[in-house]
């Protein structure tokens, strides 16, 4: 009777509890004593009274509610932190699919926003929805989500990670992002675009998390690098441009020093043209403007782009997309 009553209460909780937690709560057998008020008791003491000693012993040897005492494997996955956190949310069954949101009274429907043919629980969203199923078919990963041989959610995902590696979790992440693209931007991503994202992210993770010993396998000959000062009366201009691919942000900067290497001036700026060649040229152009306005007529310029150096030195056609900076930077 107690278990049924508690089960009815747990249904209305704001957050879904894992099945093993619900089972542990409903299996609790309360001690009902007539004519006594309800009070809190300390279960780790035979007297039911709390003491610092009992609390200290409990902290040394806590009795876990389930066998999942070690979640470290999630944070040790060779994946970015946002995907690790997504996996943690996924195993806790708390990613905001519509079934979860409806349970929390955030939305009034649990219908899948992609196929509109089923309730969007986590399994449907990431595995059985036609959009998700097409991605899984192209990954080549073979598994049966409905036949996990009695393993709970924690164990099943952990085993999938051992069998398929990072590819499994990256595919889950890209499917989830594709779902959100439909929900928030009304844009359905092409399946082959999703596959391109999966393998691009997989390659990036492999490069980022490659063990140090494999990187050092190729012998590298050391090379001494030093700064060669220009002639007396000549200033040195170092210029550089940068383009961040993820955000398409472009900028440039540089510094000017005299023939003794003493700092004279520095500069930086943002460019609205998303081209690395353009920002490299803008860095040179802006630096030369500063040198000219400061009265320097003998300037040695060191951009770090060989392409920009060759184009400035050799000239370009009138139809080149960066012709405006070239006209100013051309050397005579």
C-alpha cells in the first residue's frame, strides 16, 4: 500500500527520477507505530538518534542508492565538455524533449516536432524518429536500442561507448542539434550534412585528444630562430591577420619597432570581410599607414603570409577580389 501511494506521488514530481531510484523509494518499508508523532530518525544508528560519530562513519562508507558510484567515465570521454554534459543529461533522462517538457508542464504537447507521428521521448528523439534513424543507418553502427538485455540506461550507454567509441556519442549530439535546428529555426538539416558534421567533429576530437607520445613519434630537427634588426634609421613592421572559423570573426594587428627592437607603436582592428588573405593585407596596409603618418619613410615589413607577400611583390590582375588593398600595398 505504501509503495503504491508513493508511486502515485512520484508521478507528479517536476523532475523525472531514474527507475532504480523510484524502485528504491517504493521498496522502503516504513515502521508505523500507533499514537506516536512522526519524527526524523537516523537509520545508521540502532537508537535512531543522530550523532557526529555515526555521521563520520557513514561518510567513510556511504551506502549508495544504486551501483552507479562512478560517473567519471563520462568526464574522461575524449569529447568536448558540452558533449560530455549532454551525455550526463541523457543518462539522467533530463534532456528537454517534449515528453519531459510536458511532464514538467512547460509545454502542452509531447508530439514529436519532426515526424509528428509519436510522443517525443528520449528514445524516439535520438533513435527511432525517421530523421534520427536515417543518420544511424549512414553511420554504420549496429545496435538494438529495444534489446539491451536487461541493462539499465547507465550501463547501456556506457557499453555503447566501449563498443563504438566517441562516434556513438558524437552521432547522438549531432542528431540532438539537428532536432533543435527544426524546433528553434524551422530548418531541417540534410542527412548528408549531419554526417559531414559527425565525421568532422570526430576527426577534430581525435586530433585534439591524441596521446602526446603519438605526436612525438616523428623526429623534428631543432631550428634556432632570432630577430634580425633592420638598418639604422629603418623601422620594422610586423603584421598579422586572423580568421576564427567557428564564428567567422576576422581581425588584424601588428607592431612597429625601431632598429634596436624598441617598441614604437601597436595596432589592431576588425575586418568585415571574412577572408584570411584580406585581413593579412589589411594588417600590412594599416601598419604602413601608421608608419607614413608617423613620418617613417624607410620601413621593413614582415607579414607572416607568404601569399600576401608574393601578391604584393608580383602584382595582381585588376579583377582580383582584394584589388583595393593591393593597389595601396604594391611595392615600387
